[in-house]
C-alpha cells in the first residue's frame, strides 16, 4: 500500500510527475501503446483504462471486450470502475486483480454524465459522504491492491472547502491509498478554469498522496501545478492524448533518458509538434488496426481526431478528412497528404481538460 507521498503499483514506486487520465473512448490499449512509446526509459506511472461498469465486468470476456483489452507488456495498470454495490464491486475487483493483472483499482466518483448519476455512480457518490466511504471500504476489503478515488471539485467557498476536506478524509479513513482531484464541479464539466487551490487544500489535509488533474496542456503546466499545489503527481487528459511527447518533454527537463527507440530531442516548436502529431496519428491507426475490428478501429480513430484536433491550427480540416474516409487504408492516404503540408500545433486551447 502507499505511504505518505508514495504511489506504489506492482511493488514499484511512481517516479515521474505526469500521468494520463482515464477517459471514455480514449484510454484503451491502442492509445495507451502510443503514449507508452513516448515515456522516458525508467519512468514509472499509473496507467488508466476507460471507465468500467462493475455491473458488467463479472460477466464480460475481459480478453475480448474493447474496454478491457490489455497488452502483455502493460504494467502499472489501474482500471477505473463505477460501482456502489458490494457484490458487483467484489466480483469485479477480484477478476481484475486475479485474472486481468491490475496493479491498483481506481473508483470513479467524478463522472458527471446522466447515465452514471441515474445509478448513483460517479459524482453522485459525492452527495453522501458516509456511503462514498463505504464504497471505498467495500473495495478495499475485496482486494489486496491499492485503491484510489477520482473526484470532482466543490463550489468554491469556505464552507464547501471544509466539506470537501471532511469528505476526502472519510475516504482516507476507509482505506483509500491516494486521491485524484479534478477541480471542476460536475456542472462545469470541462468548461471554465480548474481550481487548483482545492488540490492544495487536499494535499495539506491528507496523509496520502494527491494527484492533481485539470488544465495540464503543456510541460510548464505540469511543473506549475506541482509547485502551486505540492501535489504528488499531475494528470493530463485530452492534451496528453493530443501530444503524447509531453512525456518526453518532461523527461528532458528532468534529465531522464529518451524514450526507448527515439532519437534526438522532443519536439518543441509548433511546427515540430505538427509533424509529430502526424506521426502519432499514423502510429495510432496502425495500433487500432491490429487491435480492433475494422469498423471499430475507424470509429476509434475518428473519435481521437475529433477530440484532439483542437490543438492543430487547421484541425477542423483533418476532422473532415476522417469522416470522408471509408476505411483505414483511405484514411492513411488522406492523413499522409494532409501532413505533407506544414501543420502547426498551438500550446493551449480554451476547450479545457
């Protein structure tokens, strides 16, 4: 289990300041492989899955369900589950631990979508601190793995600040090994600025590690969040999916070896990043083709482009090409043609994490 300021997964201590967020439609095997290829040698971080429903996991074929596909090379895996009933949670975490190879279990208490709220999953659990703590206890008593919790923020005021701290201290007492906070409220979803001060509050008032999530779009953001909040780890979602080489950039700042098989230096300028996005996209297409059925692979690539194109100056044109392509071979041709012209990536977009 984790001790203060330590996140330990598969008996290895996390030693890198940036990790990737669990996201529906993105945090699957194909894109994890692309991102892993940019991680500096020797870096240890937690790796997410898409959000998994504890009602479904006990009956699913974990080796065939797209959301639970896992590569033999993948370590430090932290599947994220939705759940609030002990039998489903118990059956799910036992399968994930004993059959699937999980290194820790993450409980989603931050999802604001109606489908989760209807079943009292996700952020709905933040409305009942006692029951939320009990969900953590249910999970902890059914696995030997570390159990983490991902949360949303509260409306900013002194009273809510105290409620948040009390809520999360209850999760800590129930056995949570670390906490991840995305400091936007459920109503904000991805809009507005993330309130990093709430990450700082938690860090000051907890004895377990805290991961900060929200508005991490560049290497500078990683180190700024760490400095401002003293969090143990910064988490990025769509921006890291769009520029996986942020891992490489962070590693260079820390003096770490380059990612295995990569030469020279990480992309720096908007033009260099535009070129690299093209390389990432072609690598991602190849991975999707290997892993998924043809139709699903095309849908995954289109969704990736739709989600990440906002960091490309002419990304809207790429979205159009993706929907024009009828199959992955056509899409490869269109992507290569698109990136024959110089493309530029911007550092920031107002479509926040």
